[in-house]
C-alpha cells in the first residue's frame, strides 16, 4: 500500500523548514543579530512580541518563530511516520534524532541569549542543527522509498567504498565545525587573499584568527580532494548502480560549488548572498553523505 500523499508532502515541508532554520541561523550569525532581542528568551526585549522593530530584531525574532513553527511540524512528522511506517528499522531512530537535535540546538541558542557561550560551544550550534536536518531529510527519503521505486537492500557496495563513505561523512562534520568556528571567532576576513592567506605566499599564519581561517580552508581542500576521489571511484566501478553513481557525482558537484562559494565569500568581503549559499551547500552535502551512509547500512557486500 502506497504511503499517503499527505505524509509525503508534510515530510517535504518539514525538510524545507529545517533548511530555513539552518539558513536563518546562518543569517543571524552573519548579520550579528544574535542579540537583537537582548537577553530575553523566548520573549524579545522584555515583550512577547516586540514593539520596536529593527533589522536585528526582525532577523532574530523571525528565526525564533520559524524554529518554533518547524519544531511543531517535525514533532507531528515524527509521530506520524512512527505510526505509519514504524516497521521500517530506521524510522523510529530518525524520528527521535530529528526531535532530539532540534530541541538541543534550540536550547543552545537560548543559553547563548540568556547567559552567553564561548566561541567553541557556539560553533556546535550549526552542526547540531545540521544533524537534525539530516535526520528529517532521511526520514523524508524513507517515506518516499517505502513505495519501492528502487530497492536499496539489493545494492552491492564494496568495502572500499563503504570505508570512504563513512570516513568522509565523519570528516565533513569537522569541516562544518571549522567553518562555524571561523564565523563565531570573527575570523572570516583574517585572510584577505585566496587560496593562501596574505599576499598568497606560503608563510605560516601569524595570528589565532589566521590559523582558524587557514585551518578551515585546509579542511575544505581535503574534503574536496577526498570526494573527488570517491566520485572517480564510483564512476569507474558503480555505473551499473545509478543511485551510487549519480549520488557521488552530485556530491562532487556540490563540494566544488562549495569551494567556489567559500572563495567568493572572502573575495567579496562577506557578501551575504554568497555566505548564505555557502551554508546551504554544506547542508545539502551533509544530507547527501548521510543518505549514502543509509544506503551502505542496507546494502550487501560487493566481491
């Protein structure tokens, strides 16, 4: 029996909502709007609904409204999918993870507003939201997959591709963290040149901010090369398995665009459009990598 079309559309809406939360959080950070509502939460500047609207208040308060609204969507989706397809082994785990990480990121955001947090703790905020997004995305893909447009359990994946998939997905979280650390330590313009830091020479960074910036660039370069190698391997060995083949080609395209967006963020001195595209691309890439993890967890070994 096919899944209800209403459940499918609801899952799509929740996934888009999670993307809006991610982009909204990035917008709050990049526009320095985190204290737009002062040290008040869940209200804003001592009021349930702020009377005085400034750009910072609008951005911060809108982000809170979106987060709360999408949280309700995800709660409904989690319960609905649990009841409708709880027999599928990943459903309950993903439903719980989606809610858990969404609540956790909201609490970290609230703690920052009320008491303040260190840069290294704040850098986790985007990463935790990313885990919630990945959980919702995978739950949505399960809802569509249950109609058996393709059977992932019949896929045959070799040990080499499995190792690289797990490794690069875990490593991508390191890249996400270093990128968030760049923003929260205000190191985005510590190096005004690209790809190297100052005057495009090979001298070592001279300040903590330059180390943070160049550390992220190095991490990004490594994931680009790693995904390029995996995509080449999939091109050579998995043409007969279209989901893997096109999945890794897509991952390579996304990570290439991610590098370009990162370059443009620096060269345009933090253009907001490119900065948000940068955040969007890493979100899509992480979601895709998590889906690859789901596929290898279900596949048979390839000899």
